[in-house]
C-alpha cells in the first residue's frame, strides 16, 4: 500500500509530514513510503536519509500521487504552484488523505469539501484527534502548541527593547520584565515556562480555574476571576465562550494587568469560531512604550483588536506581532513531533497491511471528515448549514 509524502506548498511552510526517522516503522507496517524530492530538506531530512530508511524518492509530483492509497500532509490541500492544478485533483479517487485540515469545530471550506467528495477521498483531520488518554501520542494540536508557546517568548524577546531577567550589576539593578500570558492551555503553559527560564516575572489568566495549579507549578502567578461558571471547559478541554456580562468583567480585570506588562502573549481560541478579542485598542494605548504583544490567535483573527495576521506592526508605540505557522519557524522539532503523531495514528489505523476505519472507534469517529463522497463530520455539517443559512 503506497503512502505518499508530498512537499508542502503553502507559503512559509517548512515542515514535512513524515521525517526520515519514522520511515522504517511505517515500512515494517506494510507501507511503501514514497517521498517527494526535497520534501524534508528544511526539516533536516535529506533524500539520501529517506532512502537509507527504506523510502523511495520521487521528483515528479504527478507520479508521487499516482496509485497512492494514503496521502499524508501538514497543511490542507491547495493549488499546486508547479503542477498548475489543485492538489486534490492529483489524488487518486478513493484514496485517503490525512492532514491538518482545520476541522476542529467544523471545516467551513465548502469548495475543498466538494472537491474531496467529488473524488470520493476519505479525508481525516489531525486537529480533530480526541483528547483522550489513548490518543495523546497522536495529538498534533498539543505537539504544535508546545512549539508555538516556546517560540512566542523568543519572538517577544526579539522585539522587546529590554532584557527579561533581573540583573544586579555595578551599574545598578536591572528589574525583571513582566510577562502576561492570556490562556493557559498547552501553548500558554509552554510560554509561561519559557518566560520563567529567561527570568521574567510571569502572570497568567484563564477562564478555567482548574489550570491554576499548572500555572503555579511553572512559577507563574495565576490571575483569577470568578465568572460564576460551574464548568468552564468543553468536552475537548477548551475554554467555553463567555456571555457578554462575563466578557465585560474579564475585560475590566485584564486591562489592569495588560497595562503593567512588558510582554503580553495571547493564546485564546474557541473551536469553530473567530478568536475572542481580549486586548482592546484602549488596552494597547495604556501599555508602556516599547511593550510587545505576541498574538498566537492571529490565524483566527487575533485576540488583540489591532493585530494584523502575518504582520508585525507598531501601534501606539506598542509592537504587535501576529505570526502565522509558528511551528514552521522550528521545522526540525516540529516535523519530528508531527511525524510521530501521524505515524502513531497510522499504526492504529492499519491492520494487516490495509487501512481499516472503524467508526465505532472514538479516534476514527473524531477525525473522519469525508467518506464515500459524503461529509460525515457532524460539526462540519452543522457549520456548513449555518453558513448556508447566513447566505440565504
């Protein structure tokens, strides 16, 4: 059974879905691994290393996709800059696609779904892996969030006009920088840990009281607000959206801490929705000159009202960074983690050399988006229905 690993075509994407180190275990599972030429170059995986591990290198993208039973990618399919056609059109009918499709909360890309269903492609979205114990080693979101949280602090230090740690020198004492992290999920916790390692004074806010212990275990101070919620988490462990009254209380509290911070790192996302606005224009205006905001929710519009996705801008003498594809800035480790997640998932799905999709399995049911020419992912069907209602 042929497994195709194409080179990513998205601008700025340097990761590869399968690294050379994981090829051997896939070959042992009965897969013929075919990798596009130079697909892993930016991730530290040479073509010769892939071949040494048992993969075949294919320079022609059309030949790469031909007869492939499974295609694994990092990003969702898009127009191929060399082939001059959409990547879905290169995929054999009835093949299986495994990638980060952005379907958590519902995939709203109707044209992509139509193409996948037209070619009867079984599409699985890695961001929909359920957060259960058995699936932890397949959780791409957590893996990539770990890298994102770490890198966000380094991005902040690049733009910050002062040092992070407190220093006692012959020229006097340099006070530590203050870092305020909004959201204590995987990315937020890694940002807290990294900022503490650099010597900053770290505070963190989250609507979920349950994360207080985790924040404090990393040396951060938890900023808590009683919003009167009995359960602030959804089934996937993500923070639930707030009511207007709750959001107003949240904004009042955040304003005080944002004003004092040298660095603000925002990480708040709600599945299936635009990122909630946490840092208003007025908050930005209140910050000290030279302060930095790193908005990790930029891909979904941003948590800061002045964020420009993909850009670094200066507003009211505050530097606001809206980076996209942060894991692609550290492709070696990001690809290693991504690849291990996919490889583990494939070992779960392949039985006796065949792809076996048992929808009674919680993992399969969670990641399956399209099958047999139909959209089967319930959140996606609901998202499309709402979109049609809005148009009509």
